[in-house]
C-alpha cells in the first residue's frame, strides 16, 4: 500500500485564516460564513470568505508599493520555491542591520524569525523591521526573496516604506506573516506559492519549509 508521508520533515509556517485573525489596524477583518449547509439539506457545504489581500501569511506584490508594479497574478513563481536560510533575529533591537546577519553564502532566500512566540491572538505593532541598507546588502549577495514573521519589513508607522522600496529597486520579493516558532536557524527548502489574484496587491500563501535532501 502506498503512503503519502514524505521522508523529509515539513514545517507548516502559515497562519490559520479564521475569524478573529489579527489584521493591520483599519484593514478588512477576516470573516467566514456557510452559504450552503448540509445540515439544512444541501448536498454539500460551501462557505464564503471576506478578507484583506494581506490577511495572514502572504506575498506582497510590487503593486502594493509601486503604482505600476506587477500584480499578484503577474509575479514569477521562482522566488517562492527553493533553498532558503532561516535567520534567528530575536536578540536584535531596533531593526535588523547588516551587522546582525550571519554569514550569507549561496542563498537566494532569507527568512527572519523575530518573535519569541508568534502573536496569533492579538495585533502587535512592536515588531522588528528590516533596515533598507540590509535589503540593499542582501540584494548584492544575490538574495531575491526576504521573508519575515512580522506583518511588514517596515515599521507600522513608516510613511516612506524604505525597506519595501529597496526591495522594489532590486526586483526582490517579500513574504510576511510567517510562523517560525518551531523552526531552528538553518537551511531549508521553501515552498510558498502566492494565489494568482488578477489585480491583487498581494497573494495569500500556504507556506511550508521542507528538510533538505542532504540534511
């Protein structure tokens, strides 16, 4: 009998989409309701969701921070699949600077863990942002995707969006709202495909890390 169980360990690093999901202040709350119900005679259950494009774990599209940027449907998928480095930045204060980075060698994707425990139940604005200079430096090392367990690579109060614009300058990609509580610093395979939303300024992701073959 065949088995679907993978021989390589998988870490699900996605948030659960649910009513009560913390969202950016003023953004659309997540809502879910049953529109067809088996307990009311329907042959199937069908639900309806209302949400922000930035609900939970998601990939920012360039359209989010550039008027003429690509939408979620137009983004290439290559940045979201492949080897990544998870960096434990929990001891950093202020923002992630270049001096806070470990040795970076031959890596296309870097994910930052900043929370001791991901705040699933409440919105917190005191996350650790990533300095624009750090984005610039990572781009020079060949990094094409930056991920974080925070809601944004910039501070909540930022109006200039410096880190986002550094990403735009180098045509990099961003993952936000990752859950990295159970993930040790090190190298993994990332798979985090954004939904193909026409006109979308972000695409929700079911993001996972998978143990490397040579681990």
